């Protein structure tokens, strides 16, 4: 039986778009290739020190470069090599970068290695990306995204990709080097019993957030899960349902997560799967970014959980 690959699905979707010339397909192919390289480097991060001590470091010299910096440079290079990308913005870069040739009709935002504090303890990490058409301005509302996705580097490498038409998940088969369709047509459960928030910040939360947490704790069915790597926490939320939150607090007045690199791509994905996201009571996809590093608080996940969050925090 032929299991469709990520490339098969991307090509199928290209046919659905009227007048598509395959330019978006080229960008996605570059991201897929970069993801495979990052996955293979992520697998070897723990070897760097050992090989260094045994004098074998030279063969692995490139590993010495921090994985987030390596991933960032790789994505910038591969995206511009597609000749389809006019500008990129990355969580690792202070400014927007423009194509040296000033060509390309697309803008790509990405977080090359999200949750990188998990690397030292072999925890899951991820890459997040978000694609827009070139417009008068680089900073556009999230509802203008034409595609978004993430790659989760965990026990398996998983690629979740949403276009205007669908959202699907793929697992990397390392023996053939292809992402195989493993989660077709993802639908988030209408309601889940898992909540995900950094409760270490409890004393910093406002009364509304505290009230919501009190509600969850008195409702026996809820379980807490928090990895501290948004891609991993969102992947679980997408498959199992429930809610992920990074609220504002007295230290981080706008929360921690960035609208363009983390919140909007995840909100786009979750909506395509039938879920919901809110930032300060409104859909984050409707917020006009005022800067590349614009941050917003976020509650995101199953529709009924997010509606419950809104009801309790608005009362
Ligand atoms: P990073 O982009 O610097 O890795 O930070 C983003 C990460 C998210 O993956 C995660 O949801 C969050 O930070 C965890 O933050 P905290 O440690 O404050 O709970
Ligand atoms: Mg990040």
C-alpha cells in the first residue's frame, strides 16, 4: 500500500489552487529539507561533548555551533535559495531580512528552534513557520496567512502542516528519509481534560487567571501537563484536546509568546483543526502586529475549553 508523503499532499494541494505556479511548493520543499537536517542534528546534540573529549570532535565541528543558531542560518539560506521568498523574519534575528535579489512573492516568519531550553535534558523541541503573500507591509494580521506548520523533534520527527484547505500530520521515516502521512485531516476534540500552563508563575497571575485555575482544580476530571516547549505542548493539545495557556502576568505584561512566530501559526493550525484561540478576549489572527517581536497572551485549544476559559475570566 502506498502511504502518501508530505510531498504528495503538497503537490495535490497545489492542484486545488487556481493559477498555482508551484512557487509555494518550492518554499515548502525547502522547509521539508531543512527540517530533515535539523532533525538529524537534534539527534546528535548529546554526542558533541563526548566526541570532543575523545578527540573526535573535528568530524562534528559544525555541531559545536548552537543548534538554534544552526537551524536559523539553515532556514534563512534554504528559504532564500528557493528564489520565492522576498523577506524572512526569525525569532533569532533582530530585524527582517530581505532577499538579496529582491525577488520572491512570499514572506516567511519562523521560530527555528522553539523550546531550546529543553535541549540539555533531551526534551522535545520544534520549529514553527508561517507563510504570507508579499504585501505593502511585511507585518500583516495572522488571518492573511496562507500556510503554517511546525516540526516536532521528539522520539519521532513529526511535521504538521496546514494550508487553506486542510491540516495533516506526517512522521519522518528515517530509513527512507520521507515524511509519511500519519495524522490525516486532523480534528481537535471538541473538549479535552488536559490543561497546560506554567503554574510556577501562579503568584504573578491576575485574579482572572487564578479564578480559571481554581475552576480547573475543583473540576476533578482535569489533568495538568506542561513540557515548556510550545510545539510539544500544542501537538498534544491538537491530538488529545484541552487547553494551552501562556497568560500575561505581573512581570510579563503581554505574556511571553510572540504573535508572529508562535501565536499566529499555532492559531491558524488550531482553527483549521476546528479549535479556537484567544488573546485578550479576541482572535489573535485579527491583531495587527506593531513590531516583529510583538507579544500577546494566549489561550488556545479545544473550542469548548477556550469558551469555558472566556466565560470564567470574563465573569
Ligand atoms: P523560546 O522561543 O525562547 O524557546 O521560548 C518559547 C518557549 C515555548 O516553547 C514555551 O511554551 C515557553 O517558552 C515556556 O516558557 P516558560 O519556561 O516561561 O514556561
Ligand atoms: Mg520560541
